[in-house]
């Protein structure tokens, strides 16, 4: 798609860690997210966007290279795709090669081995990636325990920012750095066009955030998950044991039984309360970065993309964290702002005026007063689609579709550009659907059929089973199959279990229909489509 740019647009790429679709603009009335809602009101919001693996490192590597986990060979945090799989060109690298100044702030690539120990610098970035100094304290014991006067390493961790080591928090420092970057652009100290990627950590655990944000979430207003019980028909291999949650000091004190022990109700309320408070805290920082586009005169020529690397279970299916193929962790918020297409900004009114909830809302807000302007799409999209889509929107040379085996191909995509949806915006009345992807694909590995302590985080050498999952317009279908660690492929002839959930009648995915007599034809057809894979998913 050509947007008719007079010159190449800037890109602001905002990625959030562990954010589910619990946002006011995604019809969750229990969450206060005014700055993200404002972005959505001037953008196209995708209701059905899916990740390729619900864990940080593999997901980020996947959408930043536009390759799927079986191609990147990354299912954990222990390998670098350029060494383990192929010298794949990344999204920011391609923009850098096309004259953009590219910069990484906070958590964009997963740090450490998964990105070569240097966030893929200098391949992807024009300058060394910025990591906030206070990030080194992320696992320090700074949380008030509630049962003594000592500090602990808890999951629930509202704090006084002034008392923290370094006197700040990582996401605060990342937002400050991003705002300074935008100011340097407007003052001519950094070239245009730019590709600025900003990664915020919250609401990733520990749920450490300024304690003032608790005021918006009194426990009397917190609700438990609508489906908090273990689904009786769920295969044991599908279970997420959430061992990283139970390793926190406050959860250890609860003596939750392994592997299926339910979290006590009183702590379910507390975790959900802090997750939502951390989300509102993150929203305020996103708002500061967005408002800087206005302040520095950049809103009219900057494409903004907002997404999460995966979702997070808050008691659904009696589960916490991510590490599965369920809807609640594979579906993510995805919001795309394109000036003069999704919104027509002017030079008088600010496009993204900052909403400071701590200052402007003195009493409990009515969360249901959402700004419902903007466009929405019910089309199925995947995060591997982002690379070719942004390339098209920026007017760069389109990248080719990958062949079946692409490890020796540096530049190609295992996704499909959905830029054509933006063309439809000009002819529609806000709701956009003209997209013909039949299915979105996700996967998750396991070391065994029965839950193990490390089932949530399985190293490549320990993978024995892979759960391949497919979300269509009407259902989710999953096959758990034997996995070959040498060929990085599943054996469709050795199936451990199947899952089939009907989206219309069972949106929470609680009733597995895969073994019911009346659904065998659907299972057979779904299995065929799953085996054909992503390359056959676009009509």
C-alpha cells in the first residue's frame, strides 16, 4: 500500500511485556488505560492478533525477524538465531539498511543469549541499545512482605519510587530516554527518518509499580476470572504449571500444591489488583512518549505501532502466567496509527495529549466511559505479519515470502502484509474485515506429557512434545505431537492429545470437544488445515 508520503515516515514501535487484552479500549471495563485508549481512538485496533509462542524471547525473535519458532530454532532464551538458525534480517535492520536511524530503548529484543548478548547490535541498531540503569535491581528484595518488617522478592510489589535503589524504576527511565530521543530528533541532533523501538517491562512480574496506582483498584471492585477452575477435558500436557510465579516469596508462603493446586481466592484478588495497577502505571508512561510526538512536532509523520509480546493468565483455567496455547495468552493487543489514514492530525490540536490519571482523576473514575472512535478490525492477524506490513506502509521495497525451508535466506517473511486493510479504511465506516487469512498459528513445547517443574520453560535439549495450535474465525484446534529436536519439526503421526474449542459457544476455551462424536469431521478438517501450516493460510 502506498500512503503517499512526501518523505519517508518515522516509526515508533512500542512493545509491552506480558500485556493481555485487559485494556479499556478492548472492552475491559475494569482497567484504566486512558493514554492507550486515546491512541486506539485514532488508530486501527485489531481484535484478533496472535503471537507465535507465548513466552518473551521466542515471541520477540519471531515478530522481529518475521519467522516462526521452528525456523528461528528458539523456544527458550538460550540460543541466538544468527548462530542457531540463519542470518535473518530483522525488522529494524531492514529499516536501517534503507536509511533509517534505528534505536532500541528498554526491552525490545529479549536481552542475553537470545539476542547475541548485545540486543542484536550493530546489525539492527544505529546506536547501542539503551537499558535503564535501575534494571539491574529488578530482582532485588524491595517488596514489603506484609508478614514481617523485612523486604522480600514478591510477585505483589507496590513501592515508593523514592525508596528504590537508584531512586527510580526501569520503565520510568526508558520513557525519559525515549522522550529525550524525540527531542533530539526535533532539534536536528538525530537524523530523520527514525525507527524508535521502546520496550516497557510492566506488567511483567514482579508486579512492582508506584503504590499510588493502587487507588484505582480497591479490592471491593476486583473480580475473579470468570472460569477459574481446571477444565476437566484439558489434556495434562496443555497445563501451564506457572513455576515462576510460585517461586516468589509471597506465593511460597501459600504452600500451593504442585501441579494443579489452586491459588487461594484472597491472593487471586491481590494479584489481579496489582496486575491492573501495573498496567495503568505502564499506560501513563506510554502516554508520555506519545505526547512527546506532539511536543516535538512529529505526530503528523510518524507511524505508531503498539503491541504486546503475549498475554498472561489471571486465574483462567486455574492458571497464572503465560506458557500455553490458550486464547488468553496467545491473543494480544495490537494498535496501528498511520497519520492521514487512520487519523487526520493538524498542527493546532495535539494528537496525543497526555492524560495524567494521578493528577486529573481524584475520585474513582467511571471506567466504562471509553472513547470509541477509531477503527477496529476482526481480521485474523499474526505478529509475524508486522514486518512486511510496516515495510509496505513506509513505502519501502516489499520483502518476499519465505520458501518452505528458509534458513539460508537472509531476507523473507513467514507472515503476510495486512497493509491492504488500511486501504479499506478509506471506504469503510470504522469496522474493517476485508482480510482473508484462514488461521493464526501458535505453538508451545513441553518436556513430557505430565506436568514437570520445568514445563513452563523447556530448553531445546529437553523438548519431547510440541503443541501446535491454530486459531480460526470459529474455533481453536491444537495437536500435541512428538517433536524432533534435530529437524525442528513435529511428527504428525505421533499425536499425544488433541484440543478443540468452539469460539462462539465457548470463548473461554473450557470445553474440549476434540473427542466428542459429533465433532469428528471438524477435527479431521482442522487437522488437515493445521498440517498445511502458515503458507496455506492466506486465501
